[in-house]
C-alpha cells in the first residue's frame, strides 16, 4: 500500500510538472546568481598583565571567502533560494594556537569551512510575504552580527504583512541558530551570553544549525516565537516593538523610537530604546531571568557630518541569571552604546557612554566615509565578568569605508579599535590595539 501511494504521488508530480513545464522553465530561467567575495585580515596586539596569562602577544589571521547565492524567479508568487558560505585561511601561523591565529575568521579548530547557509522557500501575495527555511535574519535581539568573516544564520519561518497603512506586522518562529565566525571569540559565561552568544562553550559550532535552546544554554527547547510591529506613519518618526518568546528560557521585549527633523541647515535626531527580559517555563540551566536595559541617543546631521552621543544603563539583580544582565545569545546586538568589540553595556549594573561622528567626503569627489568613536563602560561589582570587581572599560576606534569610482561593486574598509581595560581585576588587566582590513566585492 505504501509503495502504491508513493507511485501515485510521483505520477501526480510528473503530470503537474509536465503541464507547468514552460512556467517552471521560466522560473529557473529568470533566476539570479548573487554573492559576495570577502577578504578579511585582522591583527590584534594584546597587553595582558595578569600573572596567569601569556602577557603580551600578537594574534592575527588572513582569510578569503564569502557566499554564493542562487534564487529562482517567481512562479505565482513562489520562489526558492540557496546559498553556500565559506572561509579559507592563508598565510597563517600555527592554527592550533589561539594566541597566534585569530579564531573569529575561521571555522572549527581554526579550520577552513564551507557549508549550505541558506536554503529557503518564499511566497509573496499582495502585501503578505512568507519565507521559510535556512536564512539570514537581522532583528534587534536575533541577528546576523556580520562583524567578522561569516555571519550568523537561522532556520526560521517568517510571515510579514503591510496591509495596515505605514505599518509592518511580523510573526515568526525560529527553530535553529548557526553561529557565524565571530562567535568563536567567546568561550562561555557572562561575557559571551551578554555579548550576543552562547552561555556554554560553542566555539566549534560555526555553521552548524543547532536547536535555539541547545545553542543558548545547552538545553533543547521549542525555539523562539517572535511578534513585531513597526510603524512609520509620522514624518521623521519610526516606532517598533518586538517580543521574543524563547520557550523555557526567557521573554524579551524590545522597544525603540526614533525621530528626526530639520532645523535649517541642521537635522537633529533623537532615539530611545528599552529591553525587558523575564524568565518563562523551565530548563536545567538557568531559572530566574530579570533585566532592564535603557538607552538614549541624540545627534545631528550638518552638511556631510553626522555626530551623536548615547547613554545607557543596565539593571542588576544578584539573584538573577548573569546578575541581572541582558541575555542575548542569538547575535542580537542593537545597543546604541556598544563598541566595535566591547559590549559590556549589557552586563549587570553597567552605565555606558558613547560619542561618535563620521564625515562623508562626496563633495570632494571621493566615495569615502570616515568615522571615529569613543565608548566607556562603568562596570558595577556585580558585572559577572570580573568577580566582585568594579572598574571602567574604554574603547576608541575608527572606521574608514572607500568605494572606488571605477569599481563601485568593490568596498574597501579599514577599521581599528583600541580597548583599554577590556578586562580588569586586582591581579591585572587585558587591553589591545586591533586593526582590520576588509575587501567586499558584491555581485
């Protein structure tokens, strides 16, 4: 009987395929190949004064890779897509030595890596769109965090609708998380789970599509259910609210408002953001989750200048997970006050400040944007990273982006960050100077 059913289904598919052959052929004929070729080089000179550490050392890496994607044309609103991601190291030292070869550009055990990162089906009908399967997500508390060689990716099922004027409604369920290469910077614990990655050691899970709970805390769950509303019906204003129900872990609410206006030659803007987390259900790793994060930003655009200042505060609770820090294990890093590397603003009791500015040189006939920033983090004794020790961490840096006029698909980027007392205790501290060169060719 089972074979009869299979043969009947096969016959039906063959008939349908034959009757729609021209349409199916057109669907693939209209398909498009796209991708990005990326070269990434990084060099970090570390000053580690702790007596148990290796003291000063230089960690670096060079890689090439990126992604190659194919997406079919649409057939009655239906299309499919897939993408392969990869990273290949070159001119490296001893790959087994993490103090010699930077792990954030490579795969498991600092190896080369290639995997199918996207494989999805999508459907569009009027103002409604659905996308299901392996895909890239960029939302406030779950995102690609494409800060190194390869981004985070997800297995998710996302439904969006814009029938309500000036409003986007989103409903989604996320089942799996594939850590990108940046997640290999973290071993486990408070630093990792408040910086966008796992509470457990997940350095060798790059590219592996792992159950959302298993990745976050080492305990399998039913995934994360998401609902969001984004409103842009008032000129200059954007309001958004997201709810992330991470089954048997936590519920996170993210709210943000942005407003900008014109005052002659100056265009000021202000923004507010708020994150609230509480525990839900039960698991075998963490129980009480309780945190609140608030931040504000004010800035202005004047001609080709854009400058801003931001402040943030995170609550603390010695009886809660991460002492009341904001838990963000799936790449979500929306904070106004984060540095290029330092993400201590989500640690318990932290007060953070960031000032930044950039200038676009287009009036000089150059496709160049130059940015500078400074951030400081007043760490509470309950921070959870340095046990019962309060200190101030600081980071400054720059970000230069250049697009050659003759080759506009190519982006050249030079970035640097200078972290002072990223970690500190009575026994010593960790600081560094880091430089990155990135070449992205999009096609």
